[in-house]
């Protein structure tokens, strides 16, 4: 297979990786975390241990993708919590009533 | 016996050369027809696919082979499905798949990762910048609590400075290459090393123009490292309804 790196731009030292390492990492990033998914139809194994996340369609993701989802979940949870808190806080009754 | 699915494309594309392409686990690759779509598949025994270097590269090799003839929509690695399930999926998603095929028609995906120079985001330089911006560095810090809050403040402001810088770089890059691409998918989540990750959908006929433009852009920002890859099948532009986020209930 030809390398998907048609060029590594000048100045990119790759943090000490060989181009073949970078090529494999990029390939992993693409094929494991992107592409069409058929619900519930991905089952993979690592070192003969099956990885099955029941109910999820994505079983493996890149660290970057996982971080993205976790951050968004955290943000959504915070926003939801604020909304719940605001809704459940009793309004002050005007004095004298 | 299940089918391992590599990619889907419009019927009419030239067939994969079986003599040249070997699929996962050394299997042969064939086309499965479904109305106006065709899917590159292998017959595979078992219910799982091991993540091995060979299998990952085999998946990519098959999709890349198809990319030589046409622009397919690649399946994610590990898509193992019964023929009935695959046919059902293709029928249900035919319109969406054809729409995506139209979007990527004649294009390839190019990847760009931008990395900070090592010295530009270290804690000392960010701390200095935060202090310079807020002039809090001149204030007298008394007690452990104040010191903690001061450090926390600098940490938060440092992250904001990084985010602002990254957004500016993303905007600059987009401005430079927008005329050379059909679509982009840019992810700006800066940390101490990475500025942004971008996938560009580039028409094959404009690939050289894109490369030239990107190289010129690189020379304008010597303070940044650019790591480019491609051409790829359009992995970043194909998700149909089943985006990763939605599976976790994130809107």
C-alpha cells in the first residue's frame, strides 16, 4: 500500500515518529473513528478479547473523538443542571403579602 | 458466514481487481449489488474482526483501491453484517447515501494537523502573557489560598489564550484554502501541542492547486508546524444519521 502521506510539510518533525508510524496512526484514526456505521453491526476484538458495547454503534474511537464527546457531555450536563436548578429555585415572595 | 463491508459506491463504478486486492484476513473482495448502489464486501467466518495492523491496512487498501476509480463512502473498520441486514440498511439509507455520494463525487479527503511550536505554549510563556494582560503579576500574593486562586486564574486564562489563538489560526487557514476545497471539517480543540485538526474535501482536479495554496499558507506561519496527509477516501464526510455524538445522546 502506498503511504497516505503524500507529503509531510516542511517543519513538521512528527515529534520523533517515523513517517510509517505516522502513516499507520493516521490510518487508524481514519478507519477506526470515521466512516459509515450500521447500527449495532461492529464487533471487533483486540488480542482475542471481544469488545462489545451493547447498545452503542461505535466501539472504538480515537482519543481525540472521545475527548470531544466527553467535553460536550459535560457541557450539556452543566447546562442541564443550571436549567434544573433555576427551575426548582422558588421565587421570592414580595414582602408584605 | 457474514459480510465484511468496506465501502459503498454508485453502481457503474469499475469493479475491484480481485487479483490485486486482498481483504481482511486474506479474504477476496467482491461487489454486492443493491439497487443503484454497490458495496465492496468479503465473506468472513466468525462474528468479530480483530484489530490488527494487517486487518486495518487491508480495510484501507481495499477502500483506497476503489478510490482509484471512483469516490466511495467508506464503512468504519469492523463492519461485519449479514447480507440481509446490509441490504436492509442500503434500502433504508439509499437516498441519504446517494446524497452523500453526490457530495463527495470526484473528490478526495486531505488532512491537516497544525501543531504549536514547542516553546509557544509552555506554561512559562502563557503565564507571562496572562500576567502581562491582566497586570495581576504585579500584585502582592499573600497566603496559600491567594496563591492557589492566582494559579487557577492563570490556568483558566491560559486556556482561553490558547483557544483564541487556535480560533484565529483556524479562521486564517480557512480563508486561505476556501477557494481550493469543496467542504471542510475543522476541529479546534487546542491543547499544549495541537492547534487544530482539519479534513478538507478537495476535487481531484484541484488537488495541485490545493497543495500549492497550503504550502504557501505554511510559509506564512513559520511559528506553526503543519502535518498534512492524503489523499484519503472521504472518511470525515460520510456519516449518515449515525453520527458518533448522537449515539451518546449529545445534540
